[in-house]
């Protein structure tokens, strides 16, 4: 829980250093959150009964943008007593970075293992730079690294290091790998060249790869990845059409993301059910879809889209981008070390602290909670850090 009134007071009194210290008490990625936080706290702001809510997200951004990176250590300095215990973290997204920050401040030796060439996880590889500039991600990460946190890049657990080896080397393990396995649409023709995932597009852009999408792009999905992929394609000069199987008000993407996509002239087709993809002339693709009607369900459940019998429409596209969600991949967690971890079909069993059925292994972020946003992953990391500290140093 963030002390929002305290840092509002600091901003009001122009005490920027104190405001930054208050932010870091509960959020070690304030520069990031000042740009992409889902700001659910604004939905329940008491002032909204009399007008607009306080713009909490923009206050975070203001505080961090007012302080140069070189001044962070002086403002945030604290006495750290080494505990001579080692923590291994898998994944350098918001959950892993949060855990690393709090445990390093508690005196633990922390090492993060990251499969990509840069840290940030979905913050870097799943959000376009126009929404979250890389230098702002690096500013937050560089301060965490300055505390002695080591990050091993281009290191894949299960390939470069076995999970057994990781387990034996550290006193506790925290896993927060995010959701990087795109779901398939599940229709005929999806294997055609020219069909890619939204995450692949966003990751390729981040890595500086040349991206050729053609002129006409179809995006399937209604979440933030779909909006980011659509807006990225639009900024590359493409004509973009988003198809979503429900109504506008049902879209899970942030409303500002949807509104900005409209402002950038992205086309939307609602109540559209994907049916098939087939090759068309000159290397293009026919995306075949059908209109749906919304059928009411029992009380408390939203209407379901049901294909209207005989409905069959076609869009011709150069590229089709699937962005209907992502899942987890546990295959790297093999060997003896995983024997005491209980896996579900789609998750890993854990208590409210993120502690799995193996008392030494904790999880957090998207693979732990369904909120699927940065601030909840940061909270998971903070919570698990406290639980790990209590386990390894019960006298505190």
C-alpha cells in the first residue's frame, strides 16, 4: 500500500527529494509506473465525487522526472547490513526487479537471470517505446543495479543453467517470468506466413529488427497488446483493422489505449468471430470472419458472442497479427529441484506470499496473479521479499 497522501503533500510543498523517498518505500519502479500504471487508485479517489480524481500516475512521473539519475543514490541512501545469504531471481520484469530491490536493501546478495539482452521483461519487450521510453526503464533499473544486484543477460534457465543448478546455488528462488507464450487463435490457416503474434512484433521493434508488414494489417484481439500492436503498425504506415469478438465496452484494454487507437485512425470491427485464414493473390492473406450476436447469460455474467449462422466476411491483409493473450511455459523447470513444486494446468500453486509448495521457491507477477499489470507484479515482489526475509532471517 502506497502512502499516496504523503507524496501528494511532498509535491504540494515542492519537496521533491522527500516525495521520491516516499515513492521508493513501496515502489522501486516509479518512473515506469508514472507512465504505464493502470492507476486503479484513481477510480476510487474521494475527490472524484466532486470532479476529476487526482492524477496519481502523473505525480509519480513528475517526481521522478524532476530528479536526475545521478542524484538517486544520495537521496535514497540507507545503511545496509549484509546477511550473507544469496537469492536467485528468474526474470527481470517488474516482479523480479521489485524483489531484487527490497531484498538487496535488506542485505541479501541478489542475482537476476534474464533470457533477453536487456532487463525489463514485458516493460521493454511488450510495451512500445512511444508509451514507455527505454531510457526511463533504464533509469529505474540502473538504480536497482547500483545496490549491488547482478543481472545475467542472455541466460536461459533450462538451457544455459539448469534449474537444479540454480536451486542448489541459492538460499531462495523467486520466479517472475511473465506470460511470453502467445495463444493461438485456433483457426485453419493460422500457420500461413504472414501470421505473427503481437508480442513478436513488439519484441522485434524493441530489438531493432527490420519489420515488413505490408500495407493492410489485421489485428485480432482487444487487450493492451492488441492495441499496442495496432498502434505500432499504424505508426509504420499501415492501414490497420482490429477485430474483436465482443463489444467496445467489453474490451479489456485500457480505455485510453482504445481511445488513442481511434485517434490514430485504427479501424475497429466489433462482434467479429475469426473463422479461417487462406492464401490470396500476390502473397496476401484472406482473413475470413463472421458476425456475432451477443446472447445474454445468467445474472452476473456478460453476454456471449455467438456466430450468426451463415455469416461470412473477408478482409484482405498483408499481415495478420494475433493478440488474444499469452500463457506460461514451465518446461524449463525440470529436474529434481522441481519435484516438490505443485503445477496446475495453467499455473503454479502458491500461497498469498507467492510461496510455492517448495518452501524455498516463490513466484510473482503475471504467473501468480490475474491482474496482469506492472503495479501488481511490483506488489508481488515486495510481498515475497518480506516472506523470504522472514524465512531466512526469522529473528528480524
